[in-house]
C-alpha cells in the first residue's frame, strides 16, 4: 500500500487558491515509518525569510542609507575610534548571522536540485510532477526521498552487475 501526501497551492491557507490543481508531494512506502506530524523546521523558515528579505532591493537601499548616515555623522563625532567601531561591529555581527541563514538556504536548495536531477535521469520519458515544489519539503522529507533514490541506484547497479556477470 502506498500513501499519497498531497498539498494544494497556497497550502498555508485553509482554502486552496486553485482547487482544481493538486500537487502530489511524494510517495511514502508503507515500510518506512513517518511521523504523524512533520517535524517543525523553524530555523529553515526563519533563514529563508531572512535571506529573502535581506536579499531584496529595499534591504540594499536601507543598507546604503545607513552607511551614508554613518559617514555624514563622522564630523559630529570627530571621526573617533568609537565612531569607526560602530560600523565595524555592526557589519561584523550582521555578516556573521547572515552566513548561517544563507548557508542553510543554499544547502537545502542544493539538495533539492540534486533530487530533481536524479528524478529527470531516472525517468527519461517524464519526470514526476510531485518534484515541482520539492524546495518546500522539510529536511526529513528530503532525506526520505534521498533514501528512495539511493535504493533505486542500488537496484540499477545490481541489475547491471548481474548482466555483466
């Protein structure tokens, strides 16, 4: 028996935006235990939001404005060491925190992209449509799919070895 997990467009809302369109997330074989409720991935949500918002033109304009304000405040503070320390400390802290948010987002995107490519290679005639929104899966679901592709690869390798031997 196979369980089909489905998600409608705009799944965060109670009513689907397009009720006639159904996106199938993935197939879960019965032999794999899945939690009744998916693990909450709050760090992913926060890092994705931070990366999205801070990568916008508005955030860039705000950063430029803050730098201009800092530069123009220099004469009022006599271009002191404290005045310089303010911008150095601020940019260091922001950069340090952004590294983690961006890296989390990039790691998940890379894993999802690899799985999409695996699907295209696996099904040369047509790719499964449930891979359309794979970037939105949580880490547990991505790991589950990765395990499925490892099983497929092992079967193909075994079949190839049997043909040669």
